[in-house]
C-alpha cells in the first residue's frame, strides 16, 4: 500500500466575510520545523489592504450599533468556535500550542464580557458646577489596523484584536509573518461565529511591504501593534502625522500574563469619549 | 398699525422686521463706560522661570508683549533658545524623583495652595489676561480665571486617589512633560495642562504662546509664593523655535500640545521616531444645529455664545450653523437683531461683549477669510453697529448666508468672529453635513424633542456635544476631539489617562 499523499492547502485571505485569494496572485510557502512544505498562504498586496479597509468601514457602523449584549454574545460565540478548532490551532502553532490556544480562547472570553460593562466603568456622569446634566460615553472610533507579533502568533493577534472589536470597531489584521497559519485557521472560526462579515479582516504577507500602507491609509483611525521593528514603529507613528491616527504599540509584553493583557486599559485607546451637556434647569 | 404679517398656511413667515435700536431711540440709551480700574504691576522685563527662579535667557534676547487693544508694549519677555529649554528640562528632570515620590496627599496640598492663591489674585490675573490678550474683562473675570483656579482645585484632589481613578491599574507618572499652549485662553490652558500633570506626579516645562506670556509668568510667581518645590514647574517663553526645541528634546517624555492642526501634525511627525507620548488638542469647525422645534430665543443666545465668545478665538467655536430650512429666515432675522446689540470695543470695559483680536497676524488671517467668503459667493451680513477704536486690532462680528459646504469659510477654521450659516431639511441631512469634516471637536444641537436630541448627539462625530447650550466648560468634564481635532482628553477622570502610564 503506498503512502497517502497529503493535501497541501493554500490559505486564502479573509476580507469582508469572504475568502478571496490575493488580487496579486502571489503566495508564500510555509514550512514546518523539519523544513517540509506544509501549506501556502497568500502574500497580500496594497490593494488587498485597501479592499479590507473598505469592507471593514462598510460594516463597522452596523457592528457598533448592535447592542452591547449582542456583541458580547457574538464574541462568546467566537470563543466557542475557537474551542471547536482547538486541536487544529494547537497543531498549527507547534510546541506549546495547546497552552497558547487556551490562553487565546480565555482572552476572547475576558473581552466578550467587557462589551456591556466598559461604558459603565470608563464612562459616567460628571458633577459639573452648574445646572447641567453632563455625562461621558465611550464610542467606537472606526476601523483599526492590527499588526500582530510573530510570536505568540495566535495569542498575540487575539490579544491585540479582541479589545478593538469588543469596543465596536472593525479591524484589518496583518498576521504573524513567521507563522501565519494559525491566523488563517482563526479566520475560519470567525466566519462561523456570527461576527458580521468584515468586522475582522485577516491578511497574510510581509510587514516590510504592508506596514507602510497601514500607516498611510486615511480610513484607518487607529493602529494596534506589537513586536514590530524600530523602523516599522516609526513608520506607524508617522501615521499620526497624516490623519491623527491613534497609534498604540506594545513592547516587552508577556501575552500569557493576564495581569498585563486584560482590563479596560486595552480598550481605552480605541474608543472616543464623547461628553454631552444638557441644561437641567426649568 | 400691526408690525406682524399673517403667517401663510404652508410656511411660517418671519414677522415684518422692526429696527430694534431705532425703536429704543438709537444710541441715546447707550451704556456709560465702565472701565475696570485695577492695574496690576507689570515688570518692564521678564526672565525665564527655571528651577524655581527667574533667570535671564542665555542669549539675552527679549521680545515685546503687546496689548492688542492699544498696540502698547506691556513688557519685554525672554526669548528662550534651545539651550534655555535644555536648562528647563534638566531642572524638571532633577525635580522629578522627589515630586513623584512625594505622597499624593502632599502633592495635592501644594496644588490646593496654588488654587487658593489663584483665587486670591483673581482680579489681578483677569486684568492681566485682558490687557495681554484682548479678551473682554467680563470673560477673563467670569470664565478664564475662575475655571483655571477650579482646575487646580479639582486635580489637587486626584493626587492621592489615582489608584481609584484607573481601575485595575497602578498609575505611574510619565516623567518630564513638555507642554505648549495657545493664546486664546492663556491661563486656563496653562491650568488644563499643568494641573493634571502635577497631580499624576510629573514635572513640567510649559511654553505659553508668544503673544500671551504674562499670566503664565504671574503663575510662576504664584508657584514661588506657595513654596512649590523648585523645578516642578518651569515656564519658558518664546515663539515657534522654542516650541520646536521642546518637541525635539530627548529629555522630554511626553508632549502635550494645544493649537493648530498643521502644527499638531508637524509635532506628530517629529516625535514619530521616538518613544515620546503625545496628546494633541487641535482645531475644529464645529457644527451648531438648530431644528425647527427649538426654543428659538435660547438658540439665538447659543449661536452668539458659540461663535462670538472670545472673539471666536475658540477651538470648539460653533462656526458652522446648520438651520432647518423652514426657520432659516426667522433665525437670520433674529440673529441680525441680536447682533445689533453686541458691543465691540475696549476689552477693559465691563460692558464689552467682543474685545480685540489677539494679534495683527490673526487679524490678517481673519481678513483673508472674509475676502474669500465674498469671492466664493457667500453673502456677508455686517450687522454690528459698534464703532471700532482707531488703534488696536479689531474685527466686527459678522455672519454669511448663501454658504455652500464646499466654500472655504464652511470648511476651514477661521478662529475669528465669523459664522457660516447653512441649511438642512432632515435630521439625517444635518448629521451627515455636520460630520462631513476632517475635524470632530464639538457640536451643538437645539431642539425641544428629547428623543431626537439624544439620537442626534449619539450620531455626531464630536468629542463634546452641547445640547440646548454651547461653550460650557468644567474641570470635571472631559474635553477633546474626534478625528483630526486631536487625541486625548483634558479634564475629568479621562484627562488623567494622558499623564499616567
């Protein structure tokens, strides 16, 4: 009996709830630790980034306007779908994969619970010195770009992405360059999670090619990144000079540490606090 | 004889207009002059406030600070070079460990002392602000100075409560903060910057705008009087070059800037390759939306408050007025009437509503916009009857009708007493036209319909939304913008985020 020839899958991009190939027609080979070819992923282009931002911006308002209760349930559903793909994800991560997947799922659970609590914890009424009712509410800011670290490929990405969407934003994510496969598996979990198509868009490709396009895209109002080089950090911060992007870049962070990676502080940079005044005198 | 014509069935028509000034006898009931009589002591020349002392700039250079209402020189102010900035940053760095290490309660007590001293010297500060900046004394007396003192009082109380302010976090100071402020609310902007920074344990180097340094220098004296540890607050005076030296300085951990969007973007570019933290409070072109079911007389007051307060030198000024089409004529008539009673002139007169334009440069800018407004086809309504003084920089408040959204005066920040009036038909149209701007600082909405007002407030891209009111400020109320109006908030619990890490 001859040995079975395995199928080598080509992972596609995830844009607007669909799985297109890159418009550029380019792919990248992915090898395992023994240098065996295990898959291909798409090598996204500038046009793919633009398509993804467009898809995200189109659906962001719908997502932000969903009730906080519903958004919480949808994120919980995402955790359920990841749990179903637990072994596949762990296998794609390699050594230590199960621990990482568990931490990533738990992180989703953590932020799923914030959707209907964050506005109470970080908003509130302001006791102004006058006859006014005055209150502050956080609102989603729009579409945010995420540059995931190389490692931990899945947990790093999830930690950067979930606070953004929990706050009602949409995002465009550039996956770990070193191991993009877990991200592309995650896209399959997202597609079945009830998240409206386009709230999360996942791209694989090279940071050297794409970071610039994230930085300069005027429809992106925020950037959340970790594990980027000094040159890329500067490039991303230059986006602030272009359209006042809100840029947050984490360094020296242990994504396995809940104390560092949980809490409302992860959502603060991706909301706009709106303060509303109304006279309360007759 | 009736002056009211019958309203037609289809549209509410404006009543026939009555010249209000003529009806009350023209100018015969004008107010007598009511000049503020306090004259604060102003030195001929000021040094830089570094390490708790006033010292001369290394270059020995000074520039004149002028009263824009008279063009008289008030004092000579030191021009800080990059070497002076260096000394100030070093003083702030040296003071940092002790200040950050002080208990929150003791930091707070120094700040309470500052607040008290500002209250005690309120009259003097208000007069100085008006002399140096040109704003009406009633505004510096009733708004700028009381709010500045309140800001210190409010933040003094935060100093020992930071762990309650940011749940689950252990806030640490950012370090040495470089703060650059504008000329429109000199002392108030100083307090918005310095008070939260000190409460969170930071030390500061602050640069006031070159046309309005005097209250900042008086504030420096207050720091001396209350025994604030040396180097915790440093004031460097100067123009753009001094600010640039601060932005580029490696010893500064955070830059906080309030000013124009152009300069804000340039600062963002400069600090991109560093790890400096940045908060920016930039320009605006805020929309003030009047629905047909608004209380019109209140709305008119809100329009006036929104755009003519402080000569329109307000980043959140309601400079785009959107009026529902059915009431456009009535609003224009009422606005014309109301503006015929605005008094423009001597800022030191307690009856003055609109004072002097802050500088020749700003007056030139406003006049360029006025010319553009007419060239692009809008109709100017020059309805303010005041006679302008011969000396000084003045601009009569005015408004334009027939303004298209594409017109320059409907898109760009003028920073003067100039209002663009536009119309709309439906709430959705009002919202989309209001949001059609790269800015997103503030907005106003006027209607007596509760559900509509909250729905519109929710949908406006603006960091501050005033409903049936405009241009209200409070230390407990976070202030800051969406989109290209900047990032970060000042005031309230949210303002602390910018000064902790």
